[in-house]
C-alpha cells in the first residue's frame, strides 16, 4: 500500500494560500507592549555614556534596558558560541558577545539599548531620545584586516583549524606530474527570509513563554534558562508557522534574551518584529571567505593530492556555529566525489567590524564544493581535458568508501550520474547552441559539477503518536520553515499505519508538548524524524498486538494497517484498537513514542549542468538551461523534493549572479534594503529540470539521503563554471557575484591585455 514516490499536493498549502497561516506576529497576546532597539550607527566605538533618562520619561514607555541594567537584574549577558579545536589542542578564541553592547560596539546595527512602550511609534520615538556618547575607533574589515577588536583575539585571529596530514599532502603535491592552484572568493550574502525575525514573550509569574519564528525550540529554551537564571521547567518555547529560515533562524539571538527579561520584569507580554532594514543589520550573514585550492595529478590525470587553505570572516563575534562552518563542516565534503586520500585543510577565522556570520543553506558544504569544483574545471582547462573526462577519471567507484577524514559514504554511482547528466542536458547539442549564440553576438558557456552533501545536525530524534477521541496527533522534534513537513509526516504516518490523512494532526515546535528534538537544519529532518516515526509505529503496533493477544487469547500480527488474529476471522484497524483501549481504561495504550539514533550519516549527491549566455557589450548574463540529476535515495514526496531542489538552485543562482552584502571603509552597510541588495526573481530563472537517479542508503531504514540543501550545493559551482567557460576563450576571469558590471570590466581588462 506504499505511497512513497507518488506526487501529490501539499496539505498545508490551502491554509497558507488562503491567509490562514499563523506566524509569530499574528498570534501576539492581547495587550502586548512593543519593543524597539537602539542600534549602533557606527561599526566600532567606545561607549562613553548612555543616557536613557529622556527615553524613560517619554509617553507610553514602560521600560528601558541597557547591558548594565540587564546584569543588575541577574541576566547573564554573554551568549554562547561554538569554538573549534586548534592544532595545539586549544579552542578558538572566545570573546564575550553581550546581548546588549557593553563598553564597545563592534558592528553597525549592534543593539545598545531596548525600549518597551505601549505603541510602536512610542517605542521608536523613545529610542531617538537616548543619548549615546560614542568615541569612534578604527575599523577592521575583510580581507583587509585592521586593529584588534577583542583583547582575547590578538590580530583579530579567531582560530586555526587543520585536518589531514599536511606533510604527506605537500610531498604528494611536490611529486605530482601536474599541479594546479586556484583561488575562489565566496561573497557574503544576506539570508533574507521572506518573514523577518520576530518573537514575543510572556511571563505568568512563574514561567516564561517565548514564541519565536525559529528552526527549533530546545536550543532557545536552554539558552533562555541559562541567561535568565531560570530552571528549565520554567521556560517554554514555541515556534508557530515560520516563513523561511535557511539556517539563519536556527540559533538564539540577543533580542530574544532581552524580550524574556523584559516580560519577566514587567509581568506583561512584549513583542518585537524586525523590519527589513533591521534584519539586514542584525541577522547572521552567510559565506564570506577566500579559499585557495591546490590539486595534484599523476601522469594519467588521477588526483593524488588536494589541499585547501582558507580564511573566513566571522564578523564581530562568535555566533552559535560560526567557527565550525568554514572549518569542520567545510571539511566534511572537502574532497567531493573524488577518490583521493592525501587531503589537507587549513582554515583560519578572523573577526571584523561586521555583522556575525553563521550557517546559511548548506553551511560549509556549498563552500567546499564550490572551491573544489571550480578548481577541477580550471584543472581540466589547463590539462587539456574536458570537464567530464577529468571527473570521470577520478570519481569514487567502490562503495562503501572511506573518505580521507574517516567519514564513510555507503552508496552512490557517480559514473551513472555523469552519463545521465550528459543525456538529460543534451551535452552533444551544446556546440550548436554555442554557435547560435555567437551568431547573435553572445557568449555561451556550459558548466557542469559533481557534488556530495553530508547530512548534518543531531543524529537522534523522537516521534510520538497519540490517539484522541477526535483523531491522531503526531508529535515531531523538527520545525518546518517552508519545507512542507506537515505533508511529509502526515503521509508517511498514513502510509505506515493505514490511518486516514484527514485524521492526523502534526504538532511541532512546542517544548512543553515535545520533550526533546533536534530542530530543522542540515537536511536532517525527514531522514532522522522519519526513522523515529517508523520506530514509533513498530512500538505502537507491537503494544496493540500484545494487548489484543492477551484479551482474545490468540496471537495478532500487524500488516497493511490492520491487526489480524491468527487462525480467526478477527481484525481491527489501529483506530478501532485505540477506541477499545480507551473504553477499557487503558490510557497507556493511547500514547506511543520511540527515540532512534542514526549511527551513520547519509551523503546526498548529484551532477548538475547549466548553460549561460552573456552579452559582451553590456556584461548582462542570462541563465538559459539548468539540469539537476540527483541521488537522494528513496523519495517520499517527489513534489516537495522538486521544490527543495528548485529553491536551492534559485538561492545558489542568487549568490552566484547578483547577491552581495557590501560594507564601506567605515563598516557602514551599503546594501541595507532590497533597493540595494538584489534577489533573484522568477523571470531570472529558466525551467529547472530535476531527475532522480537514486542509490538508496543503508544508514537509515527508509533509504533516504536528504535534499534540503543540495540544490544550493550544486548550483554555485555549476553556474560559476558556466560563466568561466563562456569567458575563457577571451582570457577573462571574474569572481562572484557575476554582475553585468563585473563581467563587463573583466572583458574590458582582457581586451586591454590582448592589445
């Protein structure tokens, strides 16, 4: 009766498309006060004084908070940030990031004070009345550097992280028949979720409730309890409907601690919703690094060594995962799909006077694959091979395969992906299409790339099924922020149990109703949660069968949604058994849960191809064709997988072609609105063709590999390689984003050099 792999509509779309979605700003408690933040107008300064007297006396103002006042109320100011291991065994630098600036401000937009008032206008007006005496300090930027901004990090050096045997790799490179060096600049981008960050908090006298548009509730709960000095059972965190996250909403932020503190102090609910400009100033940014690859090949063009040295910009502070993104996460897939064991990564992180940087769709893995695949294309060009030929010579062919870093990929077929990609993208027809473009005065380029992704996040998850008098509730530990989890989990449970979809309600994002969970991120949700759900169904049907056997005196077996007695014409659906258990007073049989842990991660992978046309007179670029051949293992809901791939490709296209966060020499953000920061629109993209070429994994019982970030991982290198292919005949090279101005300048420079 399996429905896996069948395309069907999304269950939540009716609610969203008719305006019945309930986002954090739709469900604010009545009478909630409004919050506004005073944010630093400069990138680096000493706080000489902060006079809030006038603001406190302003009409409607209920509370003004500064760092000193929060500390006086018992709030722990310092936020936690992950610190990576360094070669000497020490951890990376750990300067404190206060929830409100203390002593110094270190980036434009850092919050200095918070005002709580009866109306939003009153809160904003009072913010304008705060007198901040700031003494400007010199600014440090990336990659230029600058003065030290944290005493704990001399020279702004946050960490050095190494993986692999550097000596062995250097020896292998020195002995290689061919040695290729290539540097890639990864532009900083703003996640720019459709719904900006926001939250509200309420205090009932004993417990705090924070409702936040995040990607999970348990990390938020732990940090609220720690920083506000509350026992864990005195904190509840909920996530309502969430309009996009992309990793940016996966972690605590200073504003949420301030909201919790204000609600507790005032005994009234308080609310905050960022506008777009505030989001651009305060949301964690993505990417922002420079990586240099060195590849060594033998005489037969087989990879013998790979080395990457990179420097990444952490921004002004350690964000929650920031140090680990361009180090440990980058290393997970550094060697891509290629059979090479001599691999070394040296990653350095630096602090600058800019907004902190953290996870953004893919978190380190798109950066690693972009770095490697651009170098592979450059190598093919220099070695006189086609991009397909060089890759075919080097792909992994035997599974399971142990990567250089100990990670194990258990399944895949990369030669098959290459062959399928050539057919689906009409590789043989490219020459004719290029000639047609040339006849119209345009440059056409074709790019291709292979990628492998590593599923990240907590490997453990819990699911619970509860039978009520009106239906069935499924509790999950992940949090949808647009992926369609309600559809996936409902249909998975219906398929596993025979329960009607209309009877199932999915509950997510409530730390009171769900004891624990890993949230959403790292493409983990359906893989890890689906495994827990499957185990829960087994636990449930075993319990029902045991009870029925005890009652009826014969064994029962579960199959196809029905519990059947052996040797008797007696069978019950799960709902019928639950109703009987309720009538018998067996409440223990109405709730079933299981916790599972995946011992190995899965590795989604694929091969993408793209073609671009460039107008050499203007530098304008058009993405003309895009084909994705992906191995996600078993597909549960193909239409949602297609949506994930297309969305991921769109975000990769955005970074590659038009998105870039820019600061001036004083650290002022120049791209603080959608007037200055370009996002892709539907008209910018062609039809994105997606083809499934699965090799199911054995790392989970359903054979799934995850798909949430793969589109971005593949899109970045394939578009970059297409642009490089279009420009190579003219001797031009350009870095992302491939804006018309940059392409035109690169072509002009190439023309001047050839004259």
